[in-house]
C-alpha cells in the first residue's frame, strides 16, 4: 500500500471517498505523514498528495481519524467543493454540527464561512453546487420540497421553477428516466416548470449553468404565476 510505503496514513479526499462521501476530484492518493516521518522519500511524492502534520491519534494503522481527514479536505479543496464535502458528511450523519464546529476551531478563521453555509439537506454534491448558484443569483428558493402527486423535489425557485439535480455524472437507466418524466408531467399539470441540469454541467461548467438558470428565470418569470400547493 502506497501510504504505508511512504510512512503515512490515508487521509483527506481519499479517505472520505472510501467512506462514500462526496468529493469532487481525487487525482492522487492523499496521505498524512508526520513531520518527522523518517520513511518518507522524495521520489514517492509525485504519486501522492502529502499532508504533513503531527502524528495521527487514529486507532487504525493505515488511516487517519475522520476529524483529521475533514480538516485536510477543507484546506485541500476550493470553497464550493469543500462545502459539498461537508454537506455530504452531515447528510450521511458521519459527523454532527458540534463535531464540525470543534474541527473548525482548529482551522484558520477564513474557513469559518463554510461552517455557516453547511446544509445537511443536500443529498448530493450537485445539490450543494446548485444551492450556491441560487444564492449567487439572489433568487428565492426552497430545498427538498414536497409537492402532492409529484413527491419531493430538490429545489423550488421563486415558487414556480423546479430544479432537479442529477446525482451522477453519467446517465441513469431508462426506468429512472421514465419515472422522472412522469414526475415532470405531474408537476406541469399544477403549474410548475421543471429543469434537470446534468451533474457534469453543474460541477464542471458551473458559471455557464448559473448564467443559463438566471436567464431562464428572467425569461419565464413574467409568464408564470406561482402554483398553489394543496
């Protein structure tokens, strides 16, 4: 195992992905190495993203504690990706808000804004990214809204626009597509407009997706009255 060869333990994005938590990208193995790690050799550095630090208190030989992995992940990603990881941790109940608060006390103050934005209702990374898009656009929105005869939807924007976020970057099966189309028709029957941006666009073409959503709202807002939920 590369982490053991380096003289460290798996941490950060690598460990969190192993636990089923959303991380945007993991190009190399993330390894925690003690500052005095005598077994570390420079030629292995290119094969891993090394996080230097004090010796880990983990009870496991090859991985750090979850708290250490979370701390590393906040420093290692941009703000959007880091928040999506934190949302995922809370959504899957791997950490409590009090535990996150304790972790953030040990991080530089500039990261504090992320803690204030954490929302465990986000069921996927794309949902976190979309929430940030809507915040930036300054529009009114609700998350995880129940609509009779439709079910729960990811977002209702301005009272009339449903946004459903694909949780995967690749197409799901035909049965799922048929179910989604039936839900969209049911929503349209009571006055909602539904859009389903691709996960790949939300995650990797965020600016273009934000522009498209903003233009859609501006174009359709005068024509669509907010439906009444019953």
